[in-house]
C-alpha cells in the first residue's frame, strides 16, 4: 500500500504512539538519506518522522528539510500534518492552546529554501497565498472542536533561525509585524512541502509566552514539560484528523507548481514557473512514475 499521509513530529513529539505495526524505512533522496517509521492507523498507512531526530539530536537550523520532504514525496505522501512547539506573542493564545497557523513570517538565515536551484531543475517561484492547506486546517479544526480543545483557527507563525530563543526586542518587533507565534522550524518545511505539491498543515502548540512577555527566563525544559502535559491531547487531535483524511484526496496544493495537470497549459496563476516545466518535471523525476 502506498503511504499517502505523513506526520512530522516536532519538539516533544518523538514517538508515533498513535500508530501500530511500526516498521523502519530508510529512504535515499538526492539531498541525503532519511530514516523514518511507517505504521498503521485503522487501515491507513501513515509515515512518521521526528523532525529533530530521535532524542532531539538535530537543532532547528541543521534539520535536513529538503531530504525530509523529498523522502515523503518519494513514498507517495499527499498530506502532511506537522507539529511545532511555539512561543506565543499574542495574549489570547495561551500555553496549552492549539493554533492552526495560516500564515508565516520568515526570519531564517542559513537554510536551503528550495528544490529548484536553476540549471536542469529550472527556477520556480511558488505561490504562497495559502502556504498551509486550508482543507487539512479545516479537518484539524473539526477534530479540535470535538475534543473541546482550546484552539485558534488562524495565526501567523514567525520563524526565527535559532537555536537561541528570541530577545524581547525581537519579540516586540515581531508583534508589530503581525506575528502571533514564534518558533524555529516552520520554514522552509512549509515552503518545500508546497514545492513538492504536498498538502501541509502545522499544529502549533503554545508552550510558553515569548521573551519579554513571559515573567521568567525561557528554557528548553519548560517547552518539553508543556509538550508532555499536552501529549495525550496532541495524539488525539492528530489521530482524529488522520482518520478524516481521504488518503487519495485531491487538492489545489497538489497543483502548486505544475498547475492543473489535466487543465489548460498554464499554471493557474498560482506559481511562476520560469524556464517552462523543466523544474516541475525535474522534481517529479525523483518520484516513481506510478506515484505521480
Ligand atoms: Zn491541500
């Protein structure tokens, strides 16, 4: 069975507790090798990847985001649910709340941001009007309401380079720019998923108020503790949402680069593909033909 749904576990989510019959998979991609697990959830095959590796051994700026997303693409994944532990800049978004972010602000500095680096791969300017899949976000919202979880259906996630936390002055700046949340891993993951034409949504779990808002200094232990306290809730939310996802569903995200596959020869106004379709074909070339 082809794996159509994947979970990317962020800080505090290292164990695919919701899956059974787990097996290890090793995927070789042009960007590096990736180890992940594949298990089952009520008949669905679901991949699980710990973003920071087992035991949180990889810091946010050194995560091989391209290899991770490409590995999922090669498996045939069409929908990704990711988790992220985030600090809140918005007093209405309190520790323990879920935010299904709909926008991001990118303040990362040193990361490979694209699969398309010119040459034979072409150049692609992918559209970011809706970076996070609205359909997956709607499903998450449905499950969160059923769970009676404190949830915010929209939010702007500012992604900083890390691994240090932000300064209070930076947090003041981010607030003025419209950010609700601060974290270190949302970009380029969301961008690469879009370039790979995979639906992607992030469950942001507020673990603390950000620097200058929190009454005390921030520690990673505090973040882990908050994630542990909410682990059961996150598992229920993720499992409930996976069960609502039709593995073979189709979505506009699946046409983010190439445009409607069966439609007229344009990109639907969603992305600027420079140099013809070379880029899109090249990325797709990493995927077995029957999976496309
Ligand atoms: Zn989508």
